[in-house]
C-alpha cells in the first residue's frame, strides 16, 4: 500500500501540473469558445483564438503626432514624437482593426472613441476638466464687477465648476482648449478658448450657462446639492451618452433635456423622498451603460460627477 501511494502521489502531482498549463477555450492559441468568440483582442480563426495582424504602427504614430502637435509642426519636432508613439503602438500590440480606427478618425472625439487612443489627452481626463471648471469659477468671480452676465452667475457660482467639469468630461474637450482655459487670465481670453471647442460642445456650454443664469434670476436654479452619489453617477453616465456621436442628434438632445429636468426636480424633492431614490439612480445608470454598449458607445470608466 505504501509503495502504491508513493507511485500515485507523484503521478497526481504531474497530472495537476499538466492541467494547469492546458489553455482554456478563448485564450490565445486555444480553441475558440462555443459561440466562436475569444478573449478580448483575439479573433477566432480556424477554430483557434489568435491575435489579428498588427497595426501599421508607423502610420498610427504619424496620425497621433498630428493630433498632438498640430499640422504645422516641423519635421524635427514631429519625428521623435512619431517614433515614440510607434513604439507605444507596438508595445500595446495594436491590431490592424484597432490601428485602422485611429487612422480613419477625422476628429479628436473619433480618435478618443477608438479602443486604444494611446494619447492621454484624448481620454475624458476628469482631473484636467476639474481644473478647467475651477478656473472658470475664478474668472467669473474676477469678471463680475464689469460684466452683467458674470455678475448674474454669482448666486450660483458653486454650480459653475461642476457644470463646466461635466461638460468637459462628456465632450472630451481637446487638450488645447483645456490648457487655454486653465491659463486664461480674463473672461475675454477664456472666450477665445471656447472658440476651440466644436459646435456641439459650444452649444451645450451656452445652454448650460444660460440655464444657470436664468435659474439665478428666477431663484429656481438647478442644484445637485445633497444628491446621492448614485444619482450624480447617473448624471455622469447620461452626460457621456449625450456626447456619443453614434447616437442620433435628437436622442442626444432628449438626454440633455432629461438631465436638466432631473437637476431642476431635485431641488423640489423632500428629505424622505431623497433617501429613496438611490436604487432608482443605480439601476438607471446601469441601464444607460448597457444602452451605450449596445449602441457602440463607450461607457465612462469613472463617473465624471463622482
């Protein structure tokens, strides 16, 4: 019996080791899953999960360098940036479809919507947007003495940073526009920064600022003060959904109207009702995330209203 045990135990150990290295379906070089799917970034070819052909990383570097430096940078300025981005592309093992997404993107928003945009400035950048929001509030305070519109915002000045930040995150404002805003020394200079936004983002900003001013003048400004984090997160997901270019313009406008209504209604909700809305907001946020995924939009990794 002892001899049998000595023989069997090493055999069982060896069997366990062998089973550990057998790849599971869906992994690279393993068989495909039953529905012909593979793990992320792998494709099912001849019933095996493999990496698709690599991207043209030099071309990807050229495209992203143009987004980073603009079209008028000299060859000497561009070349090291192109080379560095090409190396990033290779290290990230971008596939041909992932690279094609970057090469065919016509705007910064389209670049940012690709699976691997590589450039940090193409991400939603909640930290940078928060700096933009804070600077906007400082400029409003500084310009209020000589500007009626700025003075009208003073009663709701606490809403200016969060409003600007949410719009910036949802619209993925360009690095140039964000830097311009942060470095602006006066309201007039900031107005020039706003000109760097695309038409949709400018309209959204104008609408939100007008809503704040109207609310301040009528004493019925929208506010998220005291709103549960689940509901702020819900607003953040809605803001991201409203910025998705794959959604029809009418649908995006309806989402923005819903956000405005939610903010306006919140100030009229009493304490007992406020405590009961957490679950509804959590369910709503998840439903919107699912809807974004179904539409091919990218749900926010971090809710910008948190």
